[in-house]
């Protein structure tokens, strides 16, 4: 089972890890700062012993393996340096936290709606809802309220659910939801955002969150 250091400290940029397995260009580690695609959030970018990671893959709940751009020159049992692209990670953290805030202001206006998809990429975050009307008329107010919350500098916490250790929670002020992604510590770190509406089919609406 890999120790996910990115949950202990989401601002940790590097660590040293012991290699637990190697299969061609795939590598398993005993601990890592390198987030793998999960819950809609994109994987980190970075290196293991200065070899670029092409893909990070979550293997069930307990493991992550990394596909390197070439077969490693290190062996099982070696200690290796794991580094992430911090600019890439920090942007994902900002977008992920912003998306949660936008979600709560959306349901405040539109009522509880079914989420049919979500994604946090380096370019934008998106929230997809089963919704029969256009979200366009709601976006100006949602963006204003989100921006106000960001400017207020509210602390954000992520932590293990005491009732279910396999689940992690995200908390910001009065809001609380399950989330295993990475987030900023304070809303001020998000910066300015812009919202866009996209129709993705009958009865489906998408809100895109962009950093500006």
C-alpha cells in the first residue's frame, strides 16, 4: 500500500521513496507526492529520478503505479527522488477548490440537481448537471458570489472521514463534501475566475470554471 503524502501535505513538491516493484517502464513506490487521476482530477506531472512520468495510474484504493518515458536505471529497493511540476499542481488545486464553491452556489440558485460529470484539467474545471433549463441566466450571480467568497479568504480543510477511513472530506466554511483531490488552504489562493455555460445535449448543462 502506497503512502499518499499528497494527502498529508498538499504543498509538498518532492519526496524520497523506496521502489517496491518495477515492470518494464512501470514503477511502484512505497510513498508518493505524485497524485494519480482520480475523482475527475487530472494527474500531476513530474519526474522520478529525473525520468519523466508519462502517466500516473490509480490501482484500486491502495496503489499507484507510474509509467515512465523509458525503462528506469534504478532497481527495486532503491531510494528515488519524486518531484512534481508545482505550477501544474497548484493550478489544479485552485480550480478544484473553485469548482466546489461554484457547485454550492449553483444548487443554492437551482436547487439540488444531479451531477452527471465533473473534471479538473489544467485548462479548466467543469461541472455537468442533469438540468432542463439553460444555466446561462444564473452564471453572473454565481460568479459574483464565488468571487466574493474567494476574496473573503475562508480556510479550506481536507481530512479523513472519522466514520469511514477510506473516504476523505473537503470543508470550506459551512460546506462539506466527500473529495479525495488536492486543494488550496485558503480561498484567496484561487484568484479570479470566470464562468462559462456549455450545452452538452438535451437536459444536460455544463458550467466551466476558468482561472483569469
